[in-house]
C-alpha cells in the first residue's frame, strides 16, 4: 500500500537528521524497502540537497525511482540528477560517490518490476500521474 504524498513529505523532513544521527539504524526503511540518503546538486541553486529515497540494491548499482508519490511534479532530486548526474549516497553511515543515468526500455521495465516487488507503492504512484516516472541507475563514480 502506498503512503499518501503528504505523509511521504513529512517523513522525509524528519528522515535525514534522524538517519544521520543514528547512522542509519533508524528511518532506514519504508516497509520492506530500504532507504538511502541521496545528495544531489541543485540545478538552479548549485547547493547540495539531501533527500531520503527508497532504493533497490542491484549488486554494484543502486536503483531509485523519481515517483514523488505520484505527484504531477518530479521530485527536486530527480531534476537535479538529470541536470548533474554526479551525486553522493549514504547508506547506514557509509557514503559513496555515484553517477546517475535514466534507464530505458527493457532495463527500465525490469527494474520497475523489481522495485514493485520490494515496495508495491510505485504502481499506485504511476496511476496517479500522467508523467513518465524516471527510473535511475546509480553507479559507483570513478
């Protein structure tokens, strides 16, 4: 079951400081889905912005979806990654640099399916919006 957009935003504001203060021992999941902190560079401001994001661990890659709980607008971090794909993720107190790309075609469909197995809310979010929801592949930066 998907969370309402307002609840997702409210939890998001608390998630970052609690996640960091506990090195990811708290606020590290939504249901069965793990949460990472994604720090991207604001496309207009140039400032670092951190957001909690549900992710799929795919070996050396991490998968995140710019659903914004089905809102008509993309989440800010999604816009930021499209403008500047270099970012940082934090998982349980460990940080690493990543480079993002938007998946397409068969790869996107497979990643979408796998994310929904982990957290069933994404199909609900997709039904709420007319926009194409981006599926990002985060690969370790050199």
